[in-house]
């Protein structure tokens, strides 16, 4: 599960986790959410001392515009995984992200879930981040990794 396009460093990171073992990736991307998500992102920026980033949160695409940005980010990510010699397919999460993740895990009989995200300190503190919540839902190990670039 990702929230933005994978960087080349992210691709190298996730594709080397299992050494030479063949791995297939099933990527879910959650487009930016609603005003509440924007507030939490701004609080995270403030916690990191990134005042300029907090002020720019209102410029972050939401709704349909975020969906289009998400589609492009997913395509870039899948191309990068393919370019690194991996099998990969993906989809946008339209609603109920944890339900979508659980369905995909069951559908493909996944061995593990990787949640690759920027730090979200408020959500993490209260264990409301995707990885913490997924651990109670999906029935397979959940590995939380931090992205190699800021959103």
C-alpha cells in the first residue's frame, strides 16, 4: 500500500527485501483524502518544523483531482517495478482502504503486506496509521517502511 509514486530508492528498497526470491507486487494506492486528512498532514508538518509545508497543504489536490494524480502515481510506480524486473499490478483504492487491502490479500493469497508511507506522527502516536490498523485486519505480517522522499 502506497500513498504516492515510488521513487527509484523506494523500488530498490522493496525489491531487495527478499534477496533473489521471486516476488510479485500488488500495489494499492490511496489518493489524497478529505479535509481531515489535510489537517493531519499539516499537523505532521508542524511537528517536523516544516512551516512552509504546513502552509502549502491547502494547495494539495483533493477529490477528483487527487484521483487523477493517484492514477499517474500508480502507473509510474508499476512501470518502475516492471523496469526493475518484477511482476507488478495495481489499483487505486476508491473507498474503505483496509477492506480493499484485506480483499486483495485474500484474493492473491499474499504472504505479507508492505505499507510504504511518509511519517504521519499524529496517526502513528494513536496507532491509527494504515500499518497499525492493517495488522489487526489482514491476517498476514505487515511491514511498515518510510518512503525515501517527501510527498
